[in-house]
C-alpha cells in the first residue's frame, strides 16, 4: 500500500522545477521522480547531482531514436481514440517540425516516428510511477503539452505554473486556458479590499525586453565558447538541433542580425508613428509568431495576416483597423518585410509603429480584437469591449467574447462595438488573481538563470557545476518562497 505521494517533475534547462524540487523535499514526505529534457552538457549535472533525491529520472532525448522509421500508425490512431487528443493539431504547430525551423525540414515519417516514441515513453513512465501529481509549467513544446494532456486524461493532478499577465502574478492550475475559473468565480469580491499597486505587466515587460536583448560583449563570449564546444551528440540525439552545424548556426545568426536591422528600418519607414486617435477604429495588437500563445491555444489562427484580413472584412464600413506589431517580435528579428507589406496592402488597415503606446491606442479604440493576450483584459479597464480567438481565463468577464466561428465574426462585432461595459470587472478579476495566485517574477528569474548558468547569458549547452547550483538555490529562497507555499497548499491536501 502506497504511503507517500508520487511526484513527477518536468525538469529542463529552465531549472525552475529542479529548484522547486530542492525546496519541496524538505517540506513534504514524498517520492520524487523526474523527466529530464535537457541538452547534452547540462545532462551530466542531472546524472550526478546529490542536491535532490530523485528515486528515478528518465532522460527524454535518450529515449528518442531519430533514425527510427516506419511509425506504427495503428498505435497512433489507437492513442488518439483512447485519449481523445488530435495529434496532428499539436505536432504541425510544433515550431521545430514545420514552419519556423530554418535548419531542417522534417518529413512526415520522421515526425510520426518521433511522436510514437514520445507517447510510448510517457505511457511507460506513467504506468511505472503512477504519479499522484505532475509538476510542470505552461508547456512550450509539443511533447510537454502531450504529457500534460495525457496526465489530465488519466486523472493525475497537474500542478502547472501559469503566467497570468497581471503584474508578476502566477497561478497554479491544471488548465492554462481557464485557470479552473468559471463565471461564479467573480462573484466573490470585496470592495473594501484594495488591489496591490505593483508594477503593471507592461512595465515588467519593458524591463524584461531591455535585460533579454543580448549585449555585444555577451554575444562574443557565447560565440567563443560555442566554437570550442563539441555539440555532435546534441545534433545527433535532439530533434530540436537537427541540421544545426556550426556553419549553419553562425550563418543563420549573421543573416538574422542583418535582416533584423532591415526589417526594423522598414517598420520605421512605413508604419504610422502618430495615428489619428479621433477617428473610429478597431485595434488589433499582434502576437509574437512562434509563441505557445498561438501555437497551443489558438492552433487554427496561427496565420495572423489571414486573421487580420478576416477582421478587416468584418468591421463597420466607417471604421478602420489599426494593427500594431508586438515589441517582443524584435527578440526574434521581427517578421519578414513581405509579411508587413501584406498587412499594408489591405485597404482599410493601418500598420502602427511598435513603439507607439499600447494604452493610448487601446483606450481610444471602439473595439479590441486580438488572437490571444493580456490586452483583452486591460481593455476592460478602459471600457472597451474585446474579441479573442483563443480561450483565456479572463473570458469569464462579460465584455470579453471568444469567436467560435469566423462566420459569426461580423455579427459579433456589430453587436458589441457600441455596447457599454462594466469596468469594475477589471478590479474584480485582478482581485481574483491576487486571492488565488502568488508572486513569482518570471522575467527576473529567467534573466538571473541566464546570467548564472548560460555562457554570455545566451549559450545553454554548457556544463552546470553542482556547487554553483547549490549557491543558486540557497541564495534564492525568498524568490521561490511564495511558489513553494502555493504548491504545498495543493500537495498537503
């Protein structure tokens, strides 16, 4: 008879859940297991470390043979039927398998073979461990999402760390699209309870942008170490690195820098820096193209240009559509110039310069339309109704509407564009997050992790020293304190 809960951790180069396991082991009597999704050099640390007592770890990439062909389609079909998971929907949106991979073009048989091995590995691990909890974070890659969905189907409790987009608040929930909220959640509201006056999400994001942009000195440090690193094992065993010879990587990095400059110059020249705020317009803030925000949670709306066209077709004849590029797109080198040209060619669309203030555009608009993102929540504050294409937790707010079919978009816009809204829901939702979430500065943590462990704050395939890791977790107890307490609330139940 099992006397201790079994905890299965997703462990990777983010190092957040390794750190969390380190703190939790002194707080709860449980069996710790791990799935390690890591590059070849830091893998050595996980194999030898004594800081956390994992009963057993599985090394994800060691169990995927990239040379294996002839996938078992019968197994994959049975899996889909058993778990009610649409596999193509997930893997076609994997950035490494399809549209965003600049180094290698995976063929159908290769993708399905990798997928089969991943699923069999996850089923094997779950059958052996029989975990009570999966501890992870909002999944970035397809295999993380698959494991989370399998666990949900098997009624394994998922403790997933989700960024809320409100200040530095995170929330632990099984479902990133709902946070397990419903419309009843907003009824518990204390008018006398003031919400905290911390930095806004935009303020935090701006600081993150500054810290995240690599300095020239750091790029030189990372390049120097990269040239001296033997990464043949990484390229051979990890599907995310197939085709990444040193020559290809350096060539791609140089092209990216050159293209980034020309794309930015194009934006500066052809986007509007002083839009007319007195005319009637609908506001469409763009998402970053390769992010999970679209890939996982709006899988049928990943072509933003096509979505913009649909919106432009659906707005009233006396309105114009203002489209603004996401500032974060600069971290990925901006979109191609032809991408922006396609937007500029739509007759009733104005492309707004990414540096123009988001709040100013929002509060003067008649309607916000966005695929996903926290701007829809902020629209409530300014009394602006909004339409989203992918599910989000704050759609429990009455003025936020999700599109279920493109055919309904014109009628939906006409119905809500003049509709008055109750701005008090902005504070109600923020209070809900304050009550159920906790503080964890994800941006600060990521930049700190980069500085401590990654060469030049960039290169991640580097060896990790156990002493450095121990110093890191010991020095950052305060940063993790609320996160640990929040997990213990679930685990102790």
